[in-house]
C-alpha cells in the first residue's frame, strides 16, 4: 500500500523529486555520505552488535508507529462507513413503513381502512413470528458456543501424551 491510499505519511526516505532513495538510512542520508557507515570496517564486534541492537529497536519502533497510524486512519474510515450504513438502515426502515402504509391504502380501496390495516398488521406479525422461530432454531444449533472439534482434538492429544508417559 502506498501512503496515498492509506492516508498515512510515509517514513521512507525520498529524494527532492519524491522518489525513494535506495539504501537510504532512517534520516534519508545515502549510505556513501553516512559517517556512521564509513567506520564500520574499524568497529569492534561488540560495537557492531550494539549498533545492530539500536538500529533494530529503532526499526521496530518506527514500524509500530507506522502500523498505529495506519490502523488509526483505517479505523476512522471504518467508523464513517459504519455510520453511513446505519443511516442507510434507518432510511430503509422508513421506506418499509411507507410501503406498509401504501399496502394499507391500496387494500382500503376495496375494504374499510381499519380492516385493511388489521389485515396488513396480522400478516406482518405472522412474518415476524416465522422469522423469530427460524432465528431461534439457528441459535439452538449454535449453542453451546464451544469449539467442539478443537476440544475433542485437545482431549485426544492429552490422552496420547498420557499414554506415552505411562510407557
């Protein structure tokens, strides 16, 4: 992913034209101009290990900062998307209400208004009851919320280890 697609500033070194500098250090200094790299041939093993440790911890810290910034940007975008989806759901609910009202009004051309509202209400309650029963059935099949296959596999592993220990 590029910084443009994630809204996260890049921590990579770039030249004056914006192109990445190959082999550039964390500050964007090319390797042939970095004085710390020039004395590597004279450094002791202890100094090299210390530099490696320092650079590695700096690299991890910067990568964590980049990940945190990227996740923050993605979280904001996800929050906005969830808000828009919720608003769409509310508007859809109003649309369903308008369609129900239209069904009542359409049936009222043949029957009285109270009778058409009663018929539509009973039909809606029947649909709600069927959906509730289907949901209840699905919930019963999901319970208990225990990964049964994983538990069975662990129990088999424990039995195998116990059998090997007793031999």
